[in-house]
């Protein structure tokens, strides 16, 4: 599997999740593991970080601090996205209940729903 194919599938999966709800950034690491099980753990984190950074910069998703109890969201300015994603502490659950999540922007939703359907293969 090439990096480009992996990235394309990963981007599509990120947008799919992002159009549904807020998802914690560590879910992207889990998706990378599923798509490319042969990669080592640091590579999965780098793939996830790069994909999320690219999508924030492309204004397809936004990052926010989110707390499930009370459904509280504090949007993170795009300019801070790279630094937030490079801080390893943001990739772990926090005892306070706040964690970094992503969700689709309007542009991201339009992009996702304009994608051609995936071809199913045996």
C-alpha cells in the first residue's frame, strides 16, 4: 500500500467521522493501525498528526477542546492547530474530561459529500 493511497483513505475516514460528531484525535491513530498494521506505533502517530494538520490547514476540519459531560466545546484557532497536534499530552485521555477533538467545517462537509462512492472489492 503506498503512502498516498493510505493518506487518501485516511483522509476520507477522518472526514467521514468529522461529519458525524466530535472525535478525539487519538481515534485517527486507531484508524491508521487498522489500515496499515505493519507500521510501528510512532509512525501511526506521525501519520495521524500529519493528516490532521493537513486537514486543519485546508480548513476541512477544526480542532476543539471537548468535554462529553455537558457537551462543552471550546474551539481552537487554526493557527494553534500544529502546536496542539505536536503536544504529545494531547494524544492521551485527561483526567479532567477535556480532550482535543476534531469535527468537520462546512467546507469539510461539502468536500466529503462530494466524494465519489468507494468501490467495494472482494
